[in-house]
C-alpha cells in the first residue's frame, strides 16, 4: 500500500517536472526561430549583407563543412549523454532532457555564426532545419519518462 502511494506521488512529481522541462524545450525551439528573425532582419537592414568577416570563399566552405561536422557530432554527443546519464530518477530525466535541448539548440547557433561570418542565409537555414530535426528526434515523451520511473522502482526526487 505504501509503495503504491510513493509511486503515485512520484508520478505526480514526474508530471509536474515533465511539464516544466517541456516548457523549457519549447522556449529553446522558439529561440531557433528568433535566430531566423535576426537573420532576416540583418539581411533586410544591411542589404546586401556579405557577412561581418572578410573571408575568402575557400575558407567559408571549410568553416561550413567544419560546422556541419560539429552538427553531426552533436547527434553522437546527445546519444552519449543519454547513455552516460541513465534516466533512473526524475532529476536525471530532467537533467538529461535539458542538456539534450542545449545541444539541439547549439546546432542553430552554429548556423547563426556561419551566417554572421559569411552572409549566406541559406547556410543558417540548413543548420536551423538540422536543429529542429534534432529537437523532433530527441524531444522527451511522457510515456517514456513514466516507464523509466516505474522501472526504477523508487526514484529519488
């Protein structure tokens, strides 16, 4: 009887924590769209915008591919974080989700930096799509959280 009350309390705490983490994730997704607004504003205000750095085209291509490699590495880093931090408690589930969100958003930041360096908005939008794809792939689902808490027995809250 006591175990079922503890589990019910844990699930109530889990739902509240999930909603808070969900809000944080949505805010971070919204920030990627804010970056798109910044890109369009700069393009409009400073037309024709060629970037703040005077880089030769070969350097721009090198930086672009280096950033794409970093974005691909983010996928592996996210998977590693999810394995390193076994989600056995509500605290660890929240921590893992927020770290994952930050890594997903950082891909959009790479695109923004590339745009500011070279001035090609299409580069930013490529990274924006990758970032939003990562958010879609790794956004936490409540059912998975609940299964992990139930499997963990008595989570530390």
